[in-house]
């Protein structure tokens, strides 16, 4: 029989699972168990609650909150009223935070009580923000002028009268830029998103599965590849506040997890934990990994009794993704779907032969779903494509069978502990220091399989630069994960005739005996 209510948007899927699953748990948040039906009602409350505050369809709300069920109520509920949300990295501060709040045009902001001082430090009001909702976690009084986020969820649980149209803006996902501030990837109301979640679930999720994430909800990995997959499959998922290497497997056992997503850096960190007799005492069948170091792949599987499925995808990838479910060599992200036309190109747009590195570009079949739109940035949107081909910005090589192996990002961005870092943003902040004349930031290999941030600094003439004081300066002006670990003081920074910094020689030289290492010189910096 045909589906009585066809899937036209994601919350059609939420309502469908509410009918089918009812009181079955969906979110497992420590001791709390939130059913599919309760979640559906909460998403309606979110949309109705914001409308009651005067919001109109087309208005946006930024979310600056840690992992909690309310985050998901807002993200998946606001489009019911025609509103869009903007997940914001909770580590941002200063100019980086101010840019997103201004650029996204949001009129509303939901923020954790503990993070509220970051907002006031920007000076109120911020951009177009008219009202701030605070998620309270203590008995402290609300800040002057702020509203209690809990009151929003006292609104009606009935479906909003608003009927969202296909193509309306649902959320912006900001991705780190390399020559400027982050770009906001536009996501619109389309049935394909929900249908894709249902398809993925049909391929890899069993009715008895329990998923898990401790990754931040401002990342698509946790927000969509865990919460979304669980919704598509009608199964629960455990949600924790953050990753803890020492407690990770205890939390896996606590929730009875059978599948989880892991960023590449998590695997080396977990492997460095002392071996325990109960390492294999878990129900995990599959670990969905991104950038797992090839040399640790089999060792991780053997130690913890799991199977790694390596995958690839990007927020601004036009929906292109791949997965190695054990049917491709170790180290490979697998093959793209047979219906995807692709090639690897060199810097001049020429195809490279198998075995050589090039940028992955894919053929766009549907402009509505296969292209990428950056918010208020038509230049970046246009640069993402050449004719009917979408540029990934990522470098791969392919074997003779067409298995892809991720090599690096084509841009100057870095990735540390799962966070994308803009070299431009690091440089821009450091160059604000009065003793710094010029700075160049780049990534060097980390023992954890991703990058460590390294900078070359040319001090101002006649100035003395105290690197410990510089690190404290960085801690005030950028997120902790952006702060450089390695510093070389130099007399000059090499540039091309067009004044573009030449970083290839810097990366080749890397860390030497003369390099200042923050982890050795300031070991207590980690706790800041």
C-alpha cells in the first residue's frame, strides 16, 4: 500500500517515526530517555515557541550550545515554522563568533548559560539579534534582558499551521574558510534529505541497533550522521556532552551501543589508552570512521572486537559520499556510487592517471541537490563548480579498481582533533599582536593522524616577542583548538610576486630542533 503521508521534508519523517515507534526511546541522554513521540512534540513546541516570540517565516536562530536534547529540538523543529537555524562552534570567540552572528542575519540566539559571557564580550546588541534565549543549567538568575529557553518548550505540541514550501532555507552550516572568514553552506527544505536518511538506514541499520555520539552537535557528523541516521532507522542513539578517552568504552557499554561514528583522531587517542581486559566487552558491530590512520585500522579492530567502515563526505560536497564497508582495501574510503561520474584533476584541470594524486571533481546531475550554495557569497558558489563539475577541494589517488584514497585538503585549511581550522583566521588573530609583523600558519603532521598548527612569525623590528605571552594572547582571541602548537621566529616570510605566502617550503621543513613547542614549554596550556 502507498505511504499515507508522503515524505516531502524531514519532519514528515519525524512524524512518521512518531506514529510507528511511539514511546520507543530515540535520544538516550545519560539517564533521560526521550521517545520518538516526545521528540516530535518537542520539535513542534520549538517552532510554536519561537513564533510566539514574534518570529516570522524566514527568520533565523543561532544555536551556541553544548550537546543536549534541546539542541536537536531546535535544529529539527524550527523549519516546521519556516525558520532556519545556525549551529555555531562553541569554541569560537571574538571576531570569529561575531562574524557568524552578523553574517547569518539571525534575529534570535539560543545560548548556554556558561557560554553567555562570550556573547556579552562582543558588545550587545550583536548584528540583527533581537532576543537571546538562555539554556539554564544552574539556579543563577537570568542575565538582564535574556529569556529562559525552557519557556519556549512550554508552547503547544501541535503541528504549526505554517506549511513549509520546498526550497525554503532550513539551516546554515558554516565551514572554515582559508582566505577569509567561514562560509555558510545553505541547506533547503527538500524531500531528498529525509529519503536519503531512510535509504542509509535500510542499508546498514538493524532494528536492534543503538547508535552513539559524543561529537559536538554543531558538526554535521553528530547532527546528521548519528541523530539523522537513528531517525531514519527508527532506533535509539546515545548522546554525551563530549569525548572522553578514559570513559569512552564505559559510555558505550552504558548505552548498549552497536554502532558509532569516529573522527580519525579518536582512533589513535583510544589506542593510546592503557589496554584493559574488557576492551572487547562491548556490543559494537560497526565503527563509521573518517580519516582512520591506515596503520591503526586492523589493530583497532582486533583490540576492541569491532569492524571499521571508512567513509568520505563533506558539508559542502553536494551530497557526494562514499563508504568502504570492508569491500575495499584498508586505507581506502571505497568507491563512489556507479551513477556518479567523477575524475581526479591536477591544478590545471587535467585528469591524472590512476595512482597519482589529484582533486576529486564530480558531475552535477541535478542543480537543486547536487550543487553547493554559500550564503551571501555568489563568488564562492560559482568557484565551486566548473561547468557541470563540482570541485571537492580534496585530494585523492585511485587504484586500478577505482577505490579512492584520501590524501589531503587542497586548501590551506588544517584539521586538528576533528576541527577544521582556517589558516587565514589564525594568521589574522596573531598579526593583531603588537610585537608581530607577519605570520604564516600551516599544518604539520600530528601523531594523532591529523594536523598540528604551526606558525612562522616575523617579529616587528625592535620588538621582543614573548611566546608564552603570545599563547595567552591567542587564547583570548581564538578557539583553543586553533592555538598554534609550534612556532618558528624568522627574519622573513617567503612570498610570490603577487604576495601570496609560499607555504610548501615551510611544510617541507616542518618541525626542527629550533622550533618552539607549546606542549613542552607550556604543558598547563591544555587546561585553559
